[in-house]
C-alpha cells in the first residue's frame, strides 16, 4: 500500500489531502459526540474545549492549503515534467531515426515504447530505421512513417492505425498478431516476410510486393490491391472480402490459394482461371 502511494509525488500528496480532509471533516461533523466522550471535562491552561474548536477551524484552512499548494502545484509540476520528458524523448528519437546500428535501433524502439506509456501514439518520422529488432506491443496512430525500414524485425502485438507507411520496407520480417488498419502502404515491401494472421483491413496496398511471403490466414478485407504482387505468396485461408481494384489473374502467381476467401464474382473468375483450389 505504501509503495503504491509513494509511486508518484502527485499520488502521495493527493493521499495526504484526502486523509486530512476526511479526518478534519469527520471530527468537525461529529464534534459534539467527540467532545463529549474524549476528555470531556479536561482543561489544562489554554487547552480547553474552546481551544480545540479553534484548532478545527484552522485545520480547514490547512486542508485548503494542502489542496492549493500540494495537489494543484504538484499536478502542474508533474505535467511540466511529463511534457519535458516527452519533448526530450521525441527529439532524441528524431535525431537517431536515420542511423542504422543494432544498439541504436533497439534504443529507438525503446523510446517509442516509453512514449506510448505516457500516452504518445502519433509519430511523424519519415525514413525511420528499426531493422533487425524485436518490436512488441507498440501502438502508432494517425502517424507518418513513410519509408519505414523494418527489415528482419519481429513485430508482435503491435497496432498501426490510420498511418502512412508508403514505401515501407518490412521484408524478411516476422509479423505476429499485429494490425495495419486503414494505413497507406503504397509500394510497401513484404518480400520473404512471414505475416501469418496479420490484419491489413482497409489499407491501401497499391503496388505493394508480397513476393514469397507467408500470408496464411491474413486479413486483407476492404483493401486496395491495385497491381499488388503476390508472386510465390502463401494465401491459404486469407480473407480478401470487399477488396478494391484486384486483378484476379494476379493471384495465379501465388504459391497457395487454398481456402482463400473472396467475393463471389472474384471467386467465380478465379475458379475459371485455375482448377484444383481447395475450398472452392
């Protein structure tokens, strides 16, 4: 309990205010009961009933002081500290964004994770390099990360929502339980990537390349698939419902189309072009 209270200065001073407020208000509200049962007839010099009544009056002023000087001032200082911390980390991330060194790439992912922890989810960093690192649990929303380089990275449980990732290179990566929702991903590269179950719903994947990628059970619902290259890709059980600008013939280059989910018209066209697809 003490560890929880002392975790932040704001939490500690808030606890002090609440406890002081409750004690003072409780004693004041039941003063007749308290004064009648706790040393009711005791008087030592100035320490009599009237003295303690005045102390209670002054205690209310102390409660107000704790509120103003303690809670509000500490809250403002905490906000200032948080803003400065956010600014420093954002600037450091920007300064390091173009460097491609193993330890620097890990540091950049750590900075994004810490910024997430203080509520920052929007990042505008073109050409950000985070290659060959483990990316876990990041949330990136309404951001601009054009030209992102995340080759050979392991992307786990992360969310990219309404983010611009045009020309991103996520080749040879392993994508687990991650989502790219309503993203702009024109000419993105997923060459030799493993993206089993990845969710690309509503994204613009125009001219993206999924050459030799594993897209088993991937979700591409409502995506723009104009001129997408699926050569050698595993599309088994992938969901392409509601996609736009799909050239069905481009699916013929895929390594596996078993149990693929398509709109009825696209499904009929694919069936006429290729026999032996399981699930049709």
